[in-house]
C-alpha cells in the first residue's frame, strides 16, 4: 500500500443488524419516496402493492439498501408534522421488511423521533439530510439505536438553503463542518458514519461540480462517501431538460463519482447504476 493510500485509508465496513458488510465494492442505495411531492415524479410510491413491487424490483436489479423517505426536501415542498411523516414511512417500512426480511432499509429523515420509530419497524440505517442541524436529539438518538448514520452536509433548511451558498473555501469549509460533526458522533459512540457532501443542498450548480471533481478531497475524513446525484438539478438544468429526462446524465455523473471515490450511489434507477458499477469495475481491472 502506498503512503498516500495509508494516509487516506477509508473505513470499508458497516455493521448492519449484526452483519459486517464490506464496502470494498461500491453499493447501490435505491430511493423509495412515500410522498406526493418529491421533485422526481417517477420516485413517488404510495399504495402497499406499489411499494412492494418497487422495492422488489430495486432489490432484484441490484440495490443493496432501500432508502425510504416521507418528507420531501425540495425547495417549496410542504412542511408536514412528525406524525404525518411517521404515518407515511412506518407502514412502508413494515410492508417491505415483511416482504423482504433480509433487505437493508434506511430511513431518510432529519427527525430523531421518526428515526427511532423507523428503526423499531425494521430500518437499519438513518440517512439525515440535515446532518443533525434540524434536530438536536438526532446524534444521541442514533448513538442509542446503534445503527449506521449517513451524515449529509447542508446549511439552513430546505426552504432557505439556496441563499446559503457563500463559502470561504468550498471544499475545506464542507470538510471542516463534517469533521466537527463526526467528532461529536464518535464521542457519543456512533461507530459507523457515512459522509455525503450534499449535492444540491446549499450549493450552486458550479459548486456541485467542483465537489464532484474533488470528491477525493473528503477521503481525509477516512469514512465511506455516499454520492446522491440522481436526476438532480445540476444535471437537468445544465442539459436544459426535465428531471424525468435526466437518466443519461445521472449515469455519466455516477461514473465520475465512482472514479473519484464514492462507495455508495443513491439512485432512482437501480439497473442503470448497477451497470455503471460493473463497467467501472471492468475499467479498473
């Protein structure tokens, strides 16, 4: 191993329900939105049968984790109560967990109360887009639950994040903010942390591409990196198309993320992501 590789030696395992899972090969997280207003209409899933069918298809196509969310974080989305969010996601988690008991499920929420209920219902990962900013109890809750935590970088709230894109040094500022939170999580006993630089959250399109080009910069945190690029505005606005037309662009940027060090790809389109990973591994030899 080269000295540089040792310097940025990244934690490559996760403890999922007592199973030690390797991230030496990139993994796919499939998106299941139990919402009526997610930015990409094709990801919205509501009826029980539709939830089971969508989950089964994603698992068959190669999803390693299913990420279930009931609160849309797109700008202008409806703000719903904890009860409403819980009422959306818990039945979905229970349905999927019963249908596919060995599948790994993630709860996409910034609320500790929702996270706790979801893990009780069968989820084994907490994916927090706010990185603990919007609920002061989230870090201690995750520590008590003993599950992996996806720490995403965001500033402000989904309503005002577009106004919070001023950075002194983009990469250093994001890395520093994530590092501080990682230290807090570790001090509480959280053993498995995945970092997500937060494409589209308090970043301009230009900043998103800067982060993607330099994704390897975040290896200094020595933690697995998740890339959530799927059908985002940095793709469809650059190409002057709509989100439903952004699959080809998503595939292109997912390959860039893999080549720059991503361990987990969060996607709407699992089959295409699995093909991208297979080609990436063939390219690497």
